[in-house]
C-alpha cells in the first residue's frame, strides 16, 4: 500500500514538473528570461541591419510602423492599422494618465488586489507603503502589473474607473481603433490598439518631460517601506543602440513579443513599433532593422522653403491674371495656411524629384472674405502627395452694391460727356 502511494505521488510530481516545464503564463510580460542575454553589440547591429532595402527587411513581427515625430509621417508600415492586443505597452497610457491627473509625491498603500496581480511584478505585498512616483518607475522599468493596479486604485479607486479614464484620453487623442480594459494589458478581447495608434500615443506621452525621463532611465532605486530596491529597465535597446531613449516592452501569449522604441539621431526623431513577434530576439532584430533602415534611407527636406519659393514665383507671374467679378476691388491678396511642420522626411533616392503643383481659381466672385480658401499647393514625391497647403485670401473684398454700380455709371457718363465736349 505504501509503495502504491509513493508511486502515485511520484507520478503526480512528474506530471506537475512536465506541466511547469511547458507552461508559459498567458499574462506575463518579458518573462522569457531564456533570451535576456541578447548580444546587442556594434557587430550584431551591423549584421542585423545589413539588408537595408525595404524588400529585404524580412520582418518576423506581424504588425509594425515607424513614425517620424516631426511630421507624423509613416516611414514604414506593416499591417499597422489592424486592431491587435498590446500587452504591457498598455502602460504607456497608464503612466501618462497618472502623471497628468495625480500628485506623484503622495504615498500609496498596496491593496490585496494589487499585491495579488500576476504576470511581471514589482514585487509588492499587501500593506506595502510606496510613493506614486516610485510606482511609476516600477510600472515602466520592470513592467509591474501589481504597480499598474495600485496606480489605478489610487487615481480613481478601481481598475474599471481607471480604464474609463484611459478610454476618454484615447478619444481625446483621436485613437479610434484603441480600447482599454485594464492598466496593465493582460490579454482581453476588448483590450486592443493598432501599431500606428500606439505610435501616436507614444509620441504624445514623450512630450511629457516626467514620462520621458522615466522611460529613458536604465536603472533606478525606489523605496518600499523605507527599504531601497534597484530596478532595471526591460527595454533591451536602451543604452545599447545609438540614439534610443525609451520607451516600453511587452509580452503576453495573446500579443506575443512587443517593443516600442524612440530613437533620435541628429534632427531626425522616430518611434518604432513592433507587435506580434514570435520571440524576444525577433522583436529586437526587427526593431534594429527598422530603425537602421529609416535613418539610412530618409532625409529631412525643408518643405516650407520649397512651398514659399514656389508660391512667391507664382504670384509674381500670375497674380495679375486673377479677376474678382462683382467686387469693389480687383486687388486680392493671398497668403498660405500654416504648415504642421516645416521639415519632412523624404527617401533620399527621391530627394531631387520633388514636384510642386499650384491650383487656384483665377475667376473669383465677390464677396471674398479674409481666410477664405481659394486654392492649394500640393507637394509630390515619388508620385505621392506628401504635403497639401491651402491658399487663402488675405483681405476682404466686398460685393458691389446698387450704389456702387450707380457711381460707376455716373462716372462713366460724366467721362463720356467730357470727351464729347472736348471734340468741339
């Protein structure tokens, strides 16, 4: 009997061991420690980015985008508008909500619910005392799901209420294909975004200096219950790839490996999103490929200078041909609408092939109001419109009244009489 019990216990032990060996948590974040020691040196970067043409990128990640921060132009996209799970990149929104709505110096006491949250953790226990400021570092550096819940509870009282705040912010930012159900990003059918909208959210968040400082920190020491604890950033490219200054990693079984990277070299500042990579190594390689591809293939062009030079030349040669019918004046003054950005990233191979097309109605009808759109200037590169700016009236021109016509008639009649008299 004792032997049977021992054999039974042994079989149960073996069964549990096999389960644990093959178990991958569905709600983790960067828990795949087998790939933590990735070799990201100069040689590996050069090898990864050797294939620099867009057709040879061979990306593993299912959804990608690279956004130029100055122009908000997409430099590269792969299924970037498809709604997908986002894992802990969710915490970008969580952090910015907290920073914008709460006192970071306040101290929080950790609830049982927060302490019991699974996945990647800061390591909080029920009753722990920690500042909101330090919780943010625990949220963004080691991707603590327990920190996420603690922050949500302190800001709004509950996770559902905090999620409402997240969705309200998404609407304010016009992220129409994004929806949140939690502050941590554990897999949920109604918790999703797109690679492109995640890039827009990241761009917005990085404008906040507190947020930018946190995500750009490699290591940081926080205090829990008066005791120090040093955290390390899960972002493998931070400090290893030239120009990288943030921002967030992510992993769940539903989302696979995700990485949001901000990188600046010279004047060019980009955000690279890779979602749905099969391994941490692939997400790293894909990010490096895309970043190196964009910096090697794109260059800023001063679009404002091109547009204004073309516009001044057009006015000099064509403004006299613009007629205002039924107007009290024929002297229409023109101005351009404001550009969103004066520089624009252009593929280097098309830099000298930029075309400008000016369209304007030469036959205007009064009244003309200041600010009224009467034409446009389009900039083309590689047969695609890269910029479109309106031409507007700078002055008001009233429509002629009956009195204006009587005055003109009277003036013309007087001139006719004077000419007739002079003949005699």
